[in-house]
C-alpha cells in the first residue's frame, strides 16, 4: 500500500525509510488488526482482495499439507452406518482444507454466501468470513460474498443478527456438538453467538482445544496461580457452553483429532 502511494506521488524512499513509515502507522492505529486492515483497504482500493490473496498463498510449501490438515481431512472421511462429521465452519479465507480433501477424494462443497446450498452427499465447508481460493475458476461469484477482514466487514456481520454466517453458526451450536480448533475464542461475535446458544444449557455441549500458558516465573506463588487461572478460564468458558481441552503443545492436536475418527 505504501509503495503504491509513493509511486502515485513520485516519491522514492529506501527500505529503512519505508519501514519507519510502517512502524509509525502501526503505532498510530493502536495495533488493532481490524483498524489497520481498514486503513490498508482504503489505501489499496480495488487491489485489496488481490493483495490478500497473493500474501495468503505466496509462502505455501507442498500445497499447505501439514499434520493438522491431514488430521482434519481424516476425520472428514465419510463413515459407513455412522453420522460422522456434519460440516466444517472456518474463519479462514484460504482453500488449504479444500485442497487436502480433494487429494483424498472426499466430496465437499465450499459455502461462502447466503445463496449457496449443499446436498447431503457433500461435506459442507462454511467460509463464514469469506473465501479466496487460489484458482479464480473455483469461485462461483463474489457479489454476495463478504470478506470479513477489515473493520467495516466485521461490523456488517456483527450488527446483522440475520446474516447468513451468524445463522449457520447458531444452527450448528444449537443442533450439534462442535469442536473448536485453532481459535483464540476472543472474537466478540463468536462469543456472542456462543452465549446465545448456551442460554438454556445446563452442561457444556461443545469443546475447544487451547494451549496452556507457560509459567514465566519460577516462584511457587506464580505456579499456583497458573492453576487458579486455568480453573477460572474453564469456568468462564463453561458459561459459554464450552469445555476446554488443554494441551501443552500445538503438536498434540493432530493426534487428538485422529483419535476421534477411530
């Protein structure tokens, strides 16, 4: 964005000078990702989505295959005489999950707007914050697909209780048992939806995998408080209908997921 604006004004700066500008912008925007994204989107204009897509995929190695993606693909396999996985809700824009499912010949259907429908023979993949596949031919239409990346997109979703993405998430939270992987659970809209779905629950029905905090201090008091803090977090998430599954390392998660498929 800075490069584009410098070219428009015929200004030439070296790398260090541009980095100084970036640092000043980061500080002036209070390091809020949503506010920064809106600022950058304003600066890039029509190029915004193309730039996001380029950055998403430029450093992908081996098609994005990882132990975690392999595990998610494995639990997505259709099961005989069993219900299995009903669907996947993702907040990611990328098509890495789709690529992994395609390599395993698992039938899926990407959903990213309120006009999309999926038949029962396909696994629905709901991109509730928008979808940016690598191949432009893989996207059916973008007119009704909102990219929730900057502030205005996020506001459009959070203020509309009947937005299709909110309805999908609420339906899954009310009618199914959900497992949340790779989420910090700090998103205000997701927490709002969890609170709505948990209103009449007496016991948590959903699960979230979170990493335990590392103890910075070696003192006994600090170590004891970490346990207290963990229990407080569990009680806090319990009010949202969530039971926490703690891990010490993210590398533990693929094995957990694979065990679900057995």
